[in-house]
C-alpha cells in the first residue's frame, strides 16, 4: 500500500504483505436424470517464499453464503441459487441427458462476493425406458434400459 499527498507525490510502499484466498473448488457427487449434487471447498493459500521476513496478513475464511450458477448448454438463461453456507447442494429440476455448466462464488456476508470459479461441465443421466416383458395372472415382469449409457 502507498499513499499520495495533495501535491501528487507518492509515499513509500508499506512492508505489509497480504495473502488472499484461493477461488472455490467445485466437484460433483451423485448425478441423476433430474438432479445433481454439487460440492465445494477452498484450497489453502500457499505463501510465496522470496526471502522476505515480514509475515503475511491473511483473512479469515468465514463464508456465509454461496451463489451457484446453473446454465444449460446452448441456452442463454442462467439460474442462480443463493444458498446458506453448507458443503454441498442438491440441484433440482434438471432435464435428463442434458449438458450444464456449473459455477459458484462465495460471500462472507458483508455483501462482497468472491470471483466465480471456472465453470465445470455436468451431464445428467438419460431417462430410463421402461418396457413390459411379461404379464401373467399373479405377476408383471418389467424391464428398463438407459439408452446410450454409458456414453
């Protein structure tokens, strides 16, 4: 940090060093035909070592809210979920056999949001096709197949 006086002269740089938090890391849990479980975490920041003796100032990672952005591939509409802090979220109402781009950002609750993480691709499972194999007096035998799965 440096300051500028009323004559336009800059002062010396402070010796204070700051270590910012890494972006959030996004991963997936169970993925179904119409839902997906999304998980997130933050990797610990790594301080550089350049032979300087002054310590780093590091903020507390007190995340209070998550924004989860869901966009269907090829569509402009984006759905944003605002979620109280948790480690995962169950995204409802997705379409079967559809590609989505998922991203998230975190807030400490002061109205300041971090940067969106890189979007990750997610494809929901194709719907099951049900068929009746056999019908008898006391029974029905059914079968099902998930067309095109695994890809």
